[in-house]
C-alpha cells in the first residue's frame, strides 16, 4: 500500500520557512524625545515590554506573554497630557500586537486575532499630525499583516490574502504620499512575501514565485547605510528561503538548493544565527527528499547545534523533529521515536500547541509503520484534538488523512473513506489544491483495495489533473504510479508498465532516488506478473541498490521480499527462502510488525510449495497472530485462506473449511469482493477435491456471481481494462462449466457460457450490455441461504469473541447443525438421480434466446464447443428444447495445433497439400462433429449453428470432412456470437421487396492492392440509376471516390442489405487501429461506424466482402474472430453478417457473391441455405446455377442480362470455405 503523500509528512516534520508577521516577530516601542510624567511607571512598562521581547526570542512564550500583559496594564493606567496619552496609546497598540504574537506562537490563534484586532483599532484611532498619522498607518499595516498570518495558519486563505492586500495598499499609498522610505519599502517587501506564502499553501506555486520575486527585487534595491543594508540582507535571505521553499514543493531540487545556499551565505555574512539554523534545516529537507540521508542528518545536526547555542527552544524542536523524520525514512523507528519525544517535550514546555500537534502526528506515523495501529490512532486523536482547539484547519485535514490511512491499513475501508472524506471537504473549503490531490489519491487507493476499479481510476484521474495543473511533478509521478497499479490489478500489464515508466522518468528528472527505487519495484512487479522473471529480477536489483545506498531499511526489506517471490515462482526455493530470511531479519530489527507478517506469509508459501506443510502452518500462524494483534483485516483474510489451503493439503478437511469460512467472513466484512471471490473459488475447489461436485458447483456459482458484480462495475472503464480483468478470472467460469457438463446440467452450463459469450461481444464492439447472474435451483437455494446465515452469525461472533453472550454460541451450534442437515438433504437429492428431476432438464429453463434460436427453424441445433485445457465439451440444444453434452478427450493444445495446420494447408492448392488438408479436416471432424452424429441423425437435424469458443472460431466448419463429404454437403452452417444477441425475427423476401446499398473499392490505394472485380460484383447485385439493365436488388452503388463515410451514413437507413467490398482490418484490443478502407483511401474507424448503430435497424444482411474482415490477429486465441462484423450486429441493428476468415481470391469472391444473391433473391431460401447452395455450386464446379435452381424447385426471380460466369477451378475450399454467416441464419 502506498503511504500518504510524502509532502504532507514533510510539511509537518520540516516546517518550511514562513515569513513572520513583522520584522523581529514582536515590536519595540519607539522612544519619544520629550520628558514624561509618571516616569517610574513608564520605565517599568518599557522594561516589561523589553523583557517580554527577550523572553520571546528564546521561545519562552508563556513568560513573554506574562511580561507583556503586565506592561499592557501599566500603559493603560498612565498618560494625562495629550503627549503622554499618545505615547501610552502607541505603547498599548504595540503591546497588544506583541501579546497577539505570543498567543500565535502558542497556537492560541483566536486569542491572537482578538489582540491584533484591538491593536488595529487603536492604530486607526490615534495620530493627529501628518507625522503621527504616518507612523500609525505603518503600525496599522503591520497589524493587518499579522492578522493575515494568523488567518493563513487557520487555513482561512482568502481572508489572509485580503488582510495582506490591505497592508500592501497602505504601504504603497504612504510611499506615494510621503516618499518610499526604507521602512515602507521593507513593509512592501515583507507583505509581498506573506502573499507569496499564502499562494504557496494554496498550491498556486507560480503566483507565489511571482510575489517572492517582486519582494526580492525590492530587498536588493534598498539599504543605503550599513545598518539599513544589514536589515535588508536579512529580509533578502528570508525571501530566498521562500523561493527555495516553493521550488522544494515543486520538487525542483537543484533550484531549491541554489536559493537555500544563497540564503545561507547571507545569514552567515550578517551573523543571523537563527536564520542560518532555519536555512540549514531547509537544505536538510531537500537532501532528505532526495534520499541523501547522511547529508540531511548533517545539515539538521548543524541546525540543532546553532539553536542550542543561541537558546532558541522553538528552533531546537524543529531539527530534533527532522532528525526523527530521517530516522523514520531509514526505518530506524526506535531512534525516530526518541527524537520525536525530545521535540515533543520542548513543544510542551514552551506551550507551542501547533508544534505539539505536529510532533504527535509524527509519532503516530512511526507507530503506524511499526504496525502499532491502536497506538498510532491514539496519537493522531491527540493531535486532532489540539488542531481543532487551535482552529488549524489545514493541519486538521492532514491528521484526518492520517487516521484514514491507518484505517486503510486495518482494512476498515468504510471508516477510512469517512476520514478521507472529511479531510477532502476541508481541503476544498480552504482551496488547498495540494491537500485535495493527496486525499483524492488515497480515496482512490481504498476503492482499488475494494475492487471498485472505475471509482479508483476516477479519483486518481482527478488527482492527476490537479497535480499537473499545479506543476507538482512529485504528486504527478505518485498518481501515475497508482494508475499503473490499477491497470496491473486488472491484468492490463502493458498499460501498467507505461504509467510506471512515465512515473520513473519524472522521478529521475527530479533526482528523487527514493521514488525512483519504489517505481523500479513496481515495474519489477508488473514484469513478474507477465512471467518476465529475469527482467523483474533486474528491476528489483536496481531498486535494492538504491535502497541500500540510501540506507532505507524498510524499502530494502520490501525489495528483498519481492526478489524472494520471483525465485519462488521460478522454483528456486532455497534462494527464495534466503531472501525472505534477510527481509525477516530487517523487519524484526525495525519492529515492523506488518512487514514481518507479510514475510512470514511468503516463507509459508515456499514451505507449502516444498511440501513442508507443518513448517508452512507455523509460518502462517505466526503471521496470523501478528495481523490479528495489529488489526490488519485484509492481510488476516489472506493468511486465513492460506492456512485453509495448507490444511487441505494435509487432509485436514474440516479444519481447512473452517479457515476458509473465517477468511470469507472477513473479506465480506471489509468489502473485499476480489478476496471474497477467491475464497469462494477455494471452497469450490475444496469440495471438488472431495468429490462433492454438486456442492462445489454452488460455491463456484457464488464466486462467478461475485466476479460479475466487479465486471458490471468495470463497464465504465476502457474496454482494454475490462478485457484484461476478464482474462484473470475466466478460469472460474470454465471450471464451473466443466463441472456442470460433467454432471449433465447442460442448461446451467449454457447460462455460464452465455455470460462469457456476451462478454466476448462486448470486447469486440466496445459496447455496453446488461450483465447477468447465475441462479440457484430449488435444491441449491437452501444450501446457499443456510451458509449465508452461518457466515452472518460468524461476523457477529467475531465482534465479541471470546466474551460473547452464550446465546450467540448456542445459535452458532444450531446453525451449524442446520447447515449440515441442509447439505445432507441436498446430496441425497443428487444421489436420487437428477436426470429424473425436471428442475434440471425442463426446456423452459433454457434461456429464451437460445430457445428462440433453435425453434425458429425446424431441424436446428445450437452447438457450444467448450475448449478446456485438458478436454473438449460439446454442449448442444436442439429444436424443442432437447439438450445434451459430450466430452471429447482432446486437449486445447492439440486442437489449436490442428486448427493452425488446417488454416495453413488451405492456402496451398497442390495435390499433396490437399491430401494433408483432408486428413487434418477429418481429424477436426472427428473431434467436433462425429461425437454428435447419432444425435443429429436421431433428431433429424439439417441446420447447424455454432457458438464458437477459442480456437474453434478460426475454423470454417463447412469445410470439415468426414472422409466422404464436407459438412457443407449435409447441413447449412452458421455461427452466432451469442444466443442472447441474435435477433431471429424476420427474413428477407423476394428481390422486389428489399433494397440494397453497395459500397466498393476497385482501384489501388497505397499499401493495398486493387480489387478489379468489385465493380462487376456490385453491378451484378444491385440495380441502380446507372445500372438499370443489370442487378438483382434495387438500390444504390458508390464506387471508389464516391464511397465515403457520408455515403454510408446518409443512405444506410433505407437499405435492407448493405454490401461493402473493400479492404478491412480488425486489430483486437486496439480499437483505434481497426478500420474499413473507404474508396478515397480513408480508414473508417470502428468508433465512427459504431456511432451509426441506430441507423442499422432496417438492415437484415450486411456483407463484408473484403479481405480478412473477420480475422484480426495471428495469435490464435480466438477472442477477436468476430472482427468488424460484430459492429453491425445486435438488437435493433443488423440481423446477419457475412464475413470472411482469410484473404479471398477477388474473382472467386465476385462469383460466389453473384450466385449467393441470385439464390437469396428467389425469396424461397434462408440466408444460410442460399450461402450453402452458392458454396456447393463452386465445390461441384457447376458452370451455371440453372440446374441447381431447378433441383431446388425455385425460379431465378429475375432475367439474366449477360451469361452467367463459370466456376471452373474454384472447387478447392480455399475459394468457398472462408465465407461464414454470423447471426440470424434465416
């Protein structure tokens, strides 16, 4: 899990340079020349004022406050004459300002504002002469600035800007009226600095830099005398520090260091020890962020020495805090806690409540890293109370964020989202863009862990946009990494790598060694998932080098773990154990309980793989003890699942099932749907191993239904992400299908297959279709309900065990007995023979879509080849709802090799190749058709419809040979993408009742050969305005330059037949590269064609008479075979598509198309039968169609204008077999 945004922690730990409300922080009352009455009281007030200043400068804030309050009381008592009263009021105003400053330092922001407001009233009231008014206007500007600073600390950024702008206006007005004195120019410079600070906190970095630069110009211009120049050099150093701070936040580390170094030179030249210490701190922060920990520690130590020498207690607390932060980064958690505790003591001694809250937060961070989550929460809660008391909204948001992160680690995802939501609301109210981006990222992280991938990506994208707007390169890189993780989780590894590579480039540009190492680790993880183990090890090795160079012990441990994982996957178990042991030593030395638990889990996995089950159990149980102690529910669920697996391997089946159940309860409680599905899958596998196949099916169904909820949510994602995720879970669907078929539960198997078929079409068309769920039959429903009740009680018991009321334990015993009885009853039903139970074989249970399909034409069978790794199932459904299945002993690899050889041999037309082709074709026939022959004959089947699977999609089924005849010679053959997506309503009638639209390309286009026969093909088919003597169907023809996207979109609505004769290519998973080539050479993108879907509603038939329109790739995985045709198919779109499986001879295509349309135009044949007869005419070498039409008893339906072309030399299946029908065969 990614830690909270690094900048949030550093702002708390480092304390970037802030410009104080005014020079010196507190003001000294200017002396008046004339003598005064009440001299003793006046002297005492002045002494107390000065005493308070000295106390303030050494961080004795409470003591300073006490001195100033005494001075204030005296100033208010004295002053009889106008001159004395003026002096008294001026002293009162200045003291009120100083009291405000002390309260500000103590974190009492509302009180500070109250005193500043009192000071402001006095400053505006006093001053009669121009000189007096000038002085009081300057005092007014100072106070306005101070009020602005407190509002910034409270997170009231718009209010802060308003007060700073008022101060700036006064300084400039006075300068214009009386001349720009050094004091006024100083006022202007400091106010510009403060406006820069507010914009910096808002994430408006470019605006902040502009104000700092304006301030820098002024500070370098003013200062004539040595004394003046000294003062202005101090202001210049502060401004340089401010510019460095913005560059630090932008992760422009070289620029940040350059400005800090300039500031350091000045502070040392003028002897500003406090400023020097602050700048050394800032240089340390840059080195810490760069991973240069030794250098960072050196700078922090130098800063610490100075603050102690000058007695600056507040300043001392900062480097102590920062030294703690470096040790935290290095994994030296006890040392980090020691430095934080020292810092905390000082903060509490001096009354710095804001600083105290920050250190409490940091102590919480270390305890979180140690896995001491309850302790971490306690410190965060203490910090939260303080921050709310002082009204520090920005810091409150940070602490809420930290509490959310602990809840994420604990698996309390709803609580985490609640805290993140509170933090996000505050950041948005304040306009804190950087805080908003960080919180959006972590909300995305929780949703990723919950399996809500679209939601996660949405939050990540919002965060990325903000980071890019702000120019926050570090935040951008972090978010890119997160987007990569989601893609990795979805199985979209190329995209994941791309995001990680983008992140890596940024990290390297910035010189962020720690970030670089983390990203190298992520790239290693993706390569591991891809099976690129050597590459993964190389990236891990690069990461490990950096981690060790930096001294990052925690990062080193994680990387050693990852190297161990790869070696385990490679079977290098001793090597894997060695790396895990190294990691374990580090996590134990650091006290990292969570890391220790993860490593123990991994060691357990190796021992399990080696068959050392007792050792594996010991490792897992140690891990479980830790995860339960620290409250990490997510890891606890995984460990429980692992313990279940080991017990199953040991034959301790009841124990295994108990652990699976505990894991299932946990995953459901925390909302981890993916973990829930995996555990359900394991329970299903458990029952499968036990031979309790019917029970196994119930839990596999439950797993599928859980996965379907994730897939349904995923439909807002890019299609590539949906496809990748489906590939990661498809084995569960195939396993339950296999079990259902083995148990003769054919109709339910068909339901599972339909879920996959619909998903495949969704992949092809990038369209949205409603999802589905698997239902439980009446015998299964009691089992699933009883199991659910038992799990619900388990959840209740988990909240109070071992101190639950006895009634709950009694209820558990009763429910366990009830569940066992329910299972026994269910198994008895199975033993009695489900074949006699119409619940399982009732034809009405068949999906209405499949039933419509097979009943639309008598003598039809719908065949589902189900290709599994070790065997083939043939599931069939015939007219009348008759169903059946056959298991065929052929592996997926054997089937794939035969299909590839079949396709390769088809391209050769010599005698030897043909003999080899016939042999392979017979082998495929033996696997795919022969097992069904008796059923086909018994049910008088004449029409075959295939819902193809995997490799079978590449086979032109009509060309399968039984040794005597092709399948084509005995049956009509067609395919469907899915029964649910096939419209069986209506068919084409006589030629006079249908209209056609023809689009074609004849000429050569760069990169594409000419298709000279296309013109003849279209003219033979369509009677158009310029082709009145020929053609079969009335309609329009657009050739070459006339064939454009507009020609398609503007004319397709009126057509019943769309015939496109051109080149086309379908590139699976790369929608933008798939196209149909127009007559102008323009590639018509699928997205544009898909946008016309509602205009296809009148189409019955689409013919893609092009090269390879249905075959998009050479990988032979089968998922892309529907190709371009699927973009035309669907409800309220075209009913049927004719496409081609390979590049087709132009002349042969032209002739087959003419004969197909001739037969179809009679109105007597179905589309499938018309294609079959046209193919037979080529197979048999018939010169014309006359004899075939006579034998069929149908008339041509139109007069021939020219003699029909002969089919000599086109008998080889290469010429007629690639044409396939997809969709409605009628």
